[in-house]
C-alpha cells in the first residue's frame, strides 16, 4: 500500500512560472523519504501540497493527481488531511502557540473535541515518549532549539497521523539538537509511520530508504542513497552542504 501517490503534479503560484513540473512519485507506508535539491527546486511546495496547505491556505494553480492515505487533499480539506499527514515547518517558534509544554501537546486534541481523560492520557504519553517529564509545565520559549523542534513534532503527532512531514527539521540546530530530532525520526520509523523529510545536508539523512532529488521543479533522481552516491559522493549538482 502507498501512503502518498502523486502523478503528473504541477503547481505555480499566482502569476508566477511553474514551480513543480509533472512530478510523479509513490511513497509506501512506513517508508522514510528525503526530498532534497537546490533552493527554489520546489521541495517545500511539494510538502505543502502533501499536507493540504496548498491549495487551502496558499493559493495557486494545481494540476495532476495526488492522494494521501487514499484522500485527495484538495477535496478532503485541510483539517481532514492534517489527520493523515502532519507537517512540521522549518521555524518551530512559528508553530508553537501555547504557554506550557503540556498545553501545546493538548491543543490539537482539544480542537478534535476528544474526552478530557483521553486527552490527558495522550498528553502524558507524549511527555514520556519525547522526554518532557521534567518540563511539562515549562514555557516553550525557554526550551532549547532542539527541544522546541521536538515539541512541535510531538504536538503534530498528538492525533497520530500516519504520515509525518518535516521541512528542514535540523536547520539551525547544534549537534545535540540534531541528535534529538534524529532519535525522534528513528522512533517513528520503528513504529511504522511514513516520514517525509526535506533536508539540505544529506549527510544527516543517509539512513533514509530513498532520496528524491528535485531540480528546477522536476524529479532528477529517485532512488536509495547507495544508488545515488557516486563513490561515496553526491553528483556535483546536488552537493548542497
């Protein structure tokens, strides 16, 4: 079964040239796929389409076909799509809205109108799983960069979407922060969740099942890292780090 199916996908922002050109790709359930490519190649745009932000929040001309766990995000709408594919954006601060860690984890569940005891149980589970036992009542603004990113990942996963999309999750983090994020990603892989990662430095994501390399809005390569690397090195046009 495929978690995401895309065929002949094209997109252009209003009054702008096409950003994506005839993208066709399938991502299997439980697969970890990295999307990479030069700046402006369409990486974030593709992720925004997968999670429904495009076209429901960001407008433009979207053509072709896409299904996310069997749903077309265009027809399903953003709330329903977000329960299938949760997205963590590059700037963690912009995605944190509550004044305590546990409130942040509960926010999405409260919007789903779940019973209070169910919300409490799920929040406690996330606090344990993501290492926030000593800081459940802390203000997120006082967390480290890696902890903030971890909090956003946990909050996005609170409703248990089967797909997790991460837009440059290690950007701006030190080695300790990167390790926190990488450990969280590995945990999702073990649990069988589909993970899509936009990453600039491919040295951090050699563990992925596949690298999807974009160039000028099209798929340049789509294969396992070992098949793309040439004598241990990336092709010259994808030396991004």
